[in-house]
């Protein structure tokens, strides 16, 4: 039996009309297995980006605890994955498969996501809880730090530190070190030099490449043909997979490698892994299969976002 939870507007002008409903979630509980499947979740277009989606989910979690629900399961389309991630959902399914297998339907093109509901957390009070934790941490810092006790006077307009013997490349760091309080705070010349100059340029280049590669992977994940590649192949279900495929790879593994920051040095290296993923799929699956068809379509898409690789053969 499905149940729905909705947030209604208190504006009397909207009473009884379509605009009275701000947002709603429809779910089906399986009490004997202590989980529920979210079938539908939406917020009115005129009320989006106002926090109602988070409020709706937190209200649902609080209510779920009263029903003994331990996990939420849902199938998210490409546009909803980001929202569910923000609400604590993950693509890694921790709930034993035996609890939900045969009870919920698989959806091609959707990504299965799960959220654990902690029975002792009041999800409607999360902002207050975070504020209390922040206050506690700052209070603990103040027991050791002196930054809230020692206040230095403003630098005079005539402030001009002695830079005699300092190389031009180190002048900016030397000026900073001469500011009262910098040395006392524990900074060293080496720290400041590491955050400026060539080191800073190198970090900028790395971050720019990381952002570009993440964007390319996100575009790939958004393709309708990408659903077989989002997570590693479950070798407990496909027992002979590793006998055929010697270098398994998937989009979630690739994304982790990018976030690590030092795996991919160029677009070419990312393209090589994405093509390995596609070719693995084509090698293992029959040409008539849906998986092989998805691999062919995704390979064509990769050619459109890596034109330099296709033109170079």
C-alpha cells in the first residue's frame, strides 16, 4: 500500500487549488523487511530551490522512524541523482539484497540508490544539530588557540618591511612574514612559498584538469545508454566475468580516480579508461544484447566529446 506525505501552503488564496501543494513524496513500505521504496518525489516549479525538497525528505525520514523503516530505496533518473545525494542517498547498496529482491521493480535507465535512516536522529533538527556541533568545535579550538584573544593594531600606511637580501621571487612571502601575528600563528617561509608562484600555478592547472575530467564523466553518466556502466559488475552474480575481462572498469571507479587527483594526467588517459569500459562490455556481451547496444551508443557519444581522439585514430 502506497502512502504520501505532502507540504501544503498556508496561503488562504491557494486553499483547495493546485497551488496549495508545495511538494510531495509517495512511498511504499515493506514493514516486515524494514525498508520502503520511494516511488515519486516532486516539488512545485514555483517553490524549487527554496529548501522544500530537503524539508520534505527530512519530514519523511522522521515519520519513517515511527514505522520502523531502516532503509529507503529509490530509482533515480539522471536529473534526480544530485538531489538524492544531497539527502544522504548513495549508489552503494548496503542493505542485503535478500530483503528487497523480488519486492521492487528494476528500471532500465534509472540508478538504484539507498539511504540509511538512523533511528536516534531527528532529521527535522539537522540544522540545529550542525550549529551545536560547530559551536562545540569552536569552543574546543579556543582552549588552544589565541586568535580570539590577541588582536594586532592595523598596519600603518608607511608599512615597509626590510627586504634586503630577499630575492624578487620571495618578496611577497617575506612581506607577509613581516606582518605581526603571522609568525606567531605558526606560518613559515616555506608554507607561504608553497602557496604562491610556480606551486600555485601547478595546483591551478591540476584543479582545472580535474574539473574538466569530472565534467566529461558527468556528461557521460547522463547519457541514457550509460546505465550499465555506472557501477562495477557484480561478480557474485556474473561468476565468469573476471575470466573474460582482465581489467574491469566502470564510471564510479573512474570518478573516484579523478577525485583522487593524481591518476589522470590528461584527457587522453581518461578517454583510454572510458574506451576500455566500453570495449569490456562489447567483449563480454553478445551483439544482440541490450548491454552491447548501450556500449555502441556510448562509444559514439565519447567520440563527440573527445573529437581529438577520434581524429587521431
